[in-house]
């Protein structure tokens, strides 16, 4: 069994497209053969298992991460042969009657297998083959620029975020941009964005990352020097009260907790930023304030109140941005840490009619009255006389 595990593990070092288990150990085995085929529904990669009897085929879907475990489970005392294909090699594994394992490997000449899963190949902005140092250091790309199989979902999530920004960027002919990234953390996405702007879009940018942790900021500045990202630097600072006197074209805030998102949006508005991209996190404020007599059904159950309060929080933020002259969208964003909090606020300066702006503000006021809310962003804007 140890030899079998070792052989399967060697096969799993590559991105496997298809596996076939065949040649039953005995006639009592239920399935004549079992196949594993890589699929992609444009949201997630998975393997579809097909189990063949004489008259039927049974299907099952599994996550890519458990392929090795599932193969070993199916193989144990059941099948004598395994055929597997990647886009690089063909593997042929055989098990003798005495349990000896023989593994052969040769260069694959069956590249059409890449398309047998009926996958729709997506034209990602960050393509395989590009040597993108942050993606390599993050463990998503190999040194040759190939996506590591177990990191494919994260690769798609990062591309999703870049696509959301790209949709806005391509509407204008930007030559240069100043970008502030609030709560940048370890900043891999900040580095990837820098690469996107400088190397793919050819836009000259000045980019600043802000975070509270001094050790994280020092490490990020060291990495920026290592990558030769000359116009990217990081500072220690709090979103609440951060001062910057020059123009800011874009503000990014990812997973700023609770009202930290409100302070980031407030700063972006004060700077008259052209674009805002925000993924909120941990919206506690409304949940703690939420009261309603006529709609108490929304506050009776804790989990319902928590989720409704979070959605209301982002609706209020979006409406306030709309009132202040931003075309605002709430988009589904599959976030990089696999969090269920997957809403992204995308806002860009636009000509919005007075009627639409006033309606957005009235809706906020009605919600505040109905549920006894006291929103941080509303109060910050009101104290500066930016809203009535």
C-alpha cells in the first residue's frame, strides 16, 4: 500500500486532467471502470467521477483537493490499472497479483484531453505563462508561471478582482493614477495590482499601502524594493484620521473591519476620488442598533438580523455614495480568503441627476428611521455638511 500511495502522490504532482481506473481485481467489484474528469463551471474547478456498470453510469462531483484521497479509496483491492493524463505527461500505473506497483510516465501526446471536459476557457487578465513575482511568492504560480492546481480557485478570485477594476479603468484613457490602499495587510493583492497597472495597462501610478502593523509595513516595503516596484510604498497609519494632501484618483479598501470601511469611504469622498473599490467586512454597527416594531420579524432571529443588518449597511453606503455623485454598484466578489462576505462596492464619479441623488438620500433616511440606525458614514458626512 505504501508503494501505491507513493505512485499516486507522484502522479498528483501535476495538474491531472483525467484518470481512468480499470481491470477489476475480481468479478465481484461493482463497477467495471471509474473515470475522474476535470471540469470547470466558471465558478469552481472540480472532478466529475463516472462509475460504470454493465448497464448504468453513476456520477459524483468532488473538490480538486481530495482527488488523491478518492483515488486511493477506489483503488484499494479493486483495480489493477490506472491511466492518468496531465497536459505534460501520460501515466500508466499497474498493480500485479502480488501487489507490486509499476509506474510508467511519458511525454503526453494527447493534449486534446484539455478540452474533453467541455470547459469554457476564460480569457484571464493575469494569464498563465506570465512571470508575476507576487503570484509566485504567494504560491499560486510556479516559477515558470503555471497555476498550481490546488491554488486555482484563488487564482480565479484574484483575476475576478482585477477584472472588476479593469472594467472601470478601460472606460478612460488614464496616463497616471494615484492609488491608496487602506488596510493593505500583507499586500500581495497590492503588489499584483501594481503589476497590473504598470506592466499590463502601462499606466504610471503612485501607490500607497496603509496598515497599522509596523512589522507588516516594513516587510512590505522590503518586498517592494526586492521587486523593484519604485512607485509603491507602505506607511503605518489608521484609516480614521489619515491625512494626505495631494490628489487621490483611486481608493481601495479590502476587509476593513466594521466602521473602518466607513472612514475609508469618507476619506475617498473628501479627496473627491475618481474611483472607489471596497470589500467591507464584519458589519457589527447596524446589528447592534437594529430595532423595529413594524418589521420585528427581521430582528427576531439572530442569524437573520445579522445578515440583514450587513446587507443594509452596504446598501446605505452605496446610496450615500450615489447621493454624492458616484455611480455605485454592489457586485458579487469571491474573496481571496474564501470568506462568505463577498460583496464589493464599486463607485466611480459620474453625472447623476438631482432626482436620483435625492431619492438615494431619502431611502437612507427612511431606513434609519425604521430601524433606529445611527450610521457612521452618514454622521461623518453630515458633520462636514456634505449631506442635508
